C-alpha cells in the first residue's frame, strides 16, 4: 500500500480498495434514493403498466338515531331511523400519481335510503360521491376513513299548512355530508364483512327555514364484494410536486344578516 510521509511525521494513505468502496457506497445511496423518490419518467414507465383499478361492490344496513342538538327539534328526536346503502367503488392502484400519495384510497358512488319511522319526517333518498382513505391495510383487513358529499331528497319537508312540525328540513332538496370509519374483514377471496360507525348530515344551508338540519349517528353493517383482493399497486410512488406540502391548515367561515 503506497504512502507518503509529511513534515509532521504523519502518513497519508491512498487505497484503491478504499476508493472503490467509496464509489460503491455513493452508487448504492443513489440507487436507494431513486427507489424511494424516483423521477417522473421512472414513475410513468411503471404507472403505464398498472392494472385497471378493481371494482368493489357494497350493500349495507344502517341503524341510527336523530341527534337532539337543539330544543327546537326535541319532538322529532324520538324515532330511530333505519336504512340501507348500495355502493360501487374502485380500489386505486397507482395508475395516477395521487393514488400513492394518499395511500391508495377507494373512490366510489353510493345510494343511501332512510326511513325515519315518523310521518312528520317521512323518508330520504341520497346520492353521494366519496373517497375512503386507509389507516391500515393488509391482505385480510382494511381500516379506513370515508368522506362523502352529495344531494338528498326528503319526502316530507316543512309546510306551513300541512307539516308545520317539521323544523328539521324545510325543503325537499338538501345537501348531504358523510363521515365514516369502516373496517372490512375478508371472509373469503372476494367477500368481506364491513362494520362501521358514521355520521350522516342533511341540510339545505338555511336557504329556506326552519332548517336545523338532520344529524344521524349510525352503526353500519354489510358485505363487500371485491373483484380482486389485495389489489395490485405500482412498485413505487411518483415524486411529490414541489408545491404540495405534507401539512396544511384550512380555515373557513361565513356571516350574514337579515
């Protein structure tokens, strides 16, 4: 091993083996960086081969109660609405960059029916679009949070002459918001048992009054048919866009007068 001696008596060594080790280490670091944060071109090449997102079909029963959030609806918060939901979802696989950024969520459409078991309230029909983001996903289990929104139709809205006791909804057409935590357990290759807790909200945004809104805390029980489980995903994520951070704060508010 060649060396030179300095004026201070220290030896400075040059090792070909050490240089090769250094180069190999730098190459390995670059390879790992490419795997963790690939270029857009590398992602596009694998995303183009990603399979079509498999279909998930669901049928659920729901049992609820009306949340008594103000005295003005206390006379209505006595029944226990029941209903069902039919939905169709796609399990994302990474064909689009945002699939991986949000941990491969499910996106879907749902039809929701409720019977309020009260002639003042009647029934409601809703159509929603939603996204379901997983907290935990294995071959047999899926724990996720679902957020959905859409439109709902109530059969018995407030009417000054014929239905003045309905202080919850004053118009047939309303907006709806869904919040739900779901747990899906695989019973077989294609069939999954789903249980969940949810909050369904209906309101017309006070475009007409009285409008105190309907809040339905619910228990959900049903079955999912999975076209393919687990769904295949691409090998790695697309690079994050420079203008998208990992944390954000959203503030909103409104004001009005009469």
